[in-house]
C-alpha cells in the first residue's frame, strides 16, 4: 500500500501529518508528486518548507517525483532555476528514490513532451549529474518501486 501526496497548495501545512504517517507506518510507500510543489525558495518561509521537505529523506519509504517542471520553475523553459533544487534532492534522497515525470497531458500546451525531457537533461548537465543517477530518475526507480507493473 502507498500514498501519492499531491500538495497543490504547498507542503508546509502537511509536514507533520506526513512525518506521522511515515513514523507510524514505515512500510507504507509515500510518493511526493511534483517535488512536493516546492519552488526555488524566494523567502525564509519557503526555505524552511524546502528544508522540511529534504528532511523527509530520513524515511526510506519516501520517494519524489521530479515532474511538472513548468509548475515548479519561477522562470521559463529550460527551468534552470531548478538546478540547485535537483542537486539538493539528489543529495538528500539519492537518485534511486527519484523519478521524472512530464505532468502529461498538461505539459503538452506548456512546452511539449520533448522540451520537458530536454529541460531535465539540461538541468542534469548543469549540476553534472552522473548518467547512472539520470538512469534511475528516467525509469529504474519506477521499475524498482513497481516491479510487476
């Protein structure tokens, strides 16, 4: 059993509940969609929420979808403002707990599937993400998490 958490209005109000869920049910997989809607922090409060998000990495059952980059970025394509976040998320969670997603079908009118894929590769290049880490994000994590699908 697992939960997909899609905190459209931000992660802050749900941190304590997620911590409680992870503590009381350690075998329950938790997937935080769209980087838990954490944008590049622009103030102290957003920085605190992002730190709390990264702290969820202490629970091995928590996975993160690095998806819908157009929703997270404060800029336009190629969303390079997300590179520090990607770097920190990989460092905290490990690439084997991250997965990429497009946010289909919403990505189509925003930039298209190919551009979304290109944006991730540009971000990966910017932070010198090892190719093995990118492989985890691009499919290995999903096949590990859902082996019989």
